[in-house]
């Protein structure tokens, strides 16, 4: 079994397909870059896949990476962490 998660940034609601055009692509790229630095891979456009092949350890690592990315992003939009690479 597989599922997908799409990350969006810069909008508070996605109700229609047309709302995708309002998402801030640069913010999504920065956030996915921060996730990669923290150890969780995502497609640059913000698409993530999850399957039953992922166990508890992978889920915990992904959760930790997303949390770290969110904290860095909240601090300064992730700019400092990405500049350091």
C-alpha cells in the first residue's frame, strides 16, 4: 500500500485545483531543501510518498526531519540553514 503527501506553502487553503497556482513554489523548494538536510527526501515540488515498506524507524526519522525543517523555516524561512550548505 502506498500513499502520497503534497506540501504547499504560502496559502492557508487549497479547495480547488486552481488554488495550486497561489502556492509559493520558492517556499516549497526551501522547505524541501531543509527536509533533505535533515535526512528526509522529498521531490523538490513537495511530493512525498509513504508505503508499507516504511517501518517505525523510517517514520520516526521522517517526522524528526519534518520537525527540524519546520523549526528552521519558522526561524528565518530556512535561509540560514540553506546558506550554510
